[in-house]
């Protein structure tokens, strides 16, 4: 059996099955990603150890001097025999990094010999759905009607942007989003502004317009998606009274 350490090589059947489980064929954005991955080779190991590899053109050498690209898809597959935590990163310079975490070497397993218990991911989520895996609450904010929708899942401590046309759910880094939220809300108190972990506990302290403006501000600088329409990003003029106390109440 290929131990996965000879490069370049094809994806093994178990690797392909797990990666494709995060890329639903019925969504154009994920289907095109399947096609990209299908045409690539595993060209080397990543920087994070077992299960972390780089896909690319057959004769390309891995460059580990660059940081990992943002996460494109994430999910968990649980079988009677093993649990797999799977991450696929966005394509950068014709390369795609992926990570499959398991207790044992992933290539010890064969897809047709695994007995599935449960699997879930963020790729299959659609507007109106509960959060994947636990059916918990998801707050939805329309960014641009029928084009982009922001989803916030407090139980998961996750934020993602749903693109209607492609079906892709872009995972948004919480800290970067929170920093922009503090800016548009003109929050100066460092105990609040430097505490992104409080965001999901105090979500109700922010209205939809503030959350919408925070995303647009975030996207202006980090360019996760191309949005032609412009939305005013003027800072919120009226600050909340005793904002720090409101945050404290939100934790109780």
C-alpha cells in the first residue's frame, strides 16, 4: 500500500472520498473544485505533519514559505472505525492544501470498508437551514438580496458567507470580522474591542445593519468575494450607553 510519502502521486481512494465529501456536486462552486482536484497530483507534504498535503501540477515543487490560504471547505466524517476531520484550503498559484486528521494513518483505510455513523460540513448548508451537525440556530443577514447572505452560528462559533450563484459558503475568520465590527460601531473600550471571543455570546447586542457593514468593511480589505455593489460604511454615530456593561450582561 502507498504510504502517501512518495511524490508526486495520485490521491488515494480514501483521500479522494473524504475530500469529495466536502464538495457537493449539486453546487457549481464546489463541483468546479472537484474537477480541479481531480486533475491535480499530491506534490508534497505540508508544514503541519501527518495528513497535511499539497495538490498541484505534477512537476511542481512545494513552496512552504507562504502561509496557508483561507479555508475553502471544512467538515467531519465519523465512521465506526475512525473519525476524520477534513479541511480544504482555497486554491493559490494552482495549488490546493488539504488536511485530513485521524488517529491512525488515513491510508490504512479503504472507503468501501468503512461504516458511516455521521458526517457533516459547511459546504452543504443553504439559507434557511439549521447549523450542520447539531441543528442549532443560525442568524442570517442579507448582504445583497439573492446574491450574498451572511450566516452566523453561535453554537459553532463560526461565520460564513453564502454565495447564491455558486452555492459556496465562504468561512470568515472571526477575529478579522470582529475587528471591523468594533470599528464600524466605534467601540473604543479595549476590554470589549480586543475580546473577539465574546462576539457569539453578545450577538444580540448588534443589529443587522452593523453586522452587514462590518462584513462589507472586512471584504473591502481582504477581498474574499468580488462585490460590485457598494454599501455606505460610515461609522455608527450613536454609541450604545454603557456598552461594556451590556457585554457583561450578555455573558450571564
